[in-house]
């Protein structure tokens, strides 16, 4: 179990997704790291701003992570090669809220 995606460096780049239909908010107080795959071992490609909204394209199983929204092995794909742990996203569900990723 890991919470490695918590509170990242102040100097890291941040990107905030616009809220819209099918959008979910990242738990307040977290600048979430976006990774290339569904594990904290995968490289970080960018970082979301505190309070960011994301659109989940699909979801896949990966490393089990604990965060403010629970403990889960679900990872949310928010763009090509961009994954965040669902443990940090307020989806209102403990299960999948989007289709499974095909690869």
C-alpha cells in the first residue's frame, strides 16, 4: 500500500483540466502526479493542480493505492499514456465509473 502520489513538490508543473460532463474532482489538498501506467513505479508525466477536474477516458486495474477516497487498485486513464489512482478522485463510487481500457 502506498500514498506516494500525495503532496508533490512545489516546483513541479501543474495542469488543470476543465470541469464538464463526466468530469470528476481530484480530492482537495492534493497535487496529483499523472503517471505513464497504473503504478507508482511508472514515470511521472505531469502533475494536476490542487482541486483539478479530470475526465476519465477508461479505467484499468493496477497497483493497490490508499488515498482520501479509499483504497483501490483502479487507475483512471485521463489521456494517452496518463494514469492517476482512483484513490484520489471523487467519483462517488468504490467501483469502476468508466469502461475498461483496451490495453
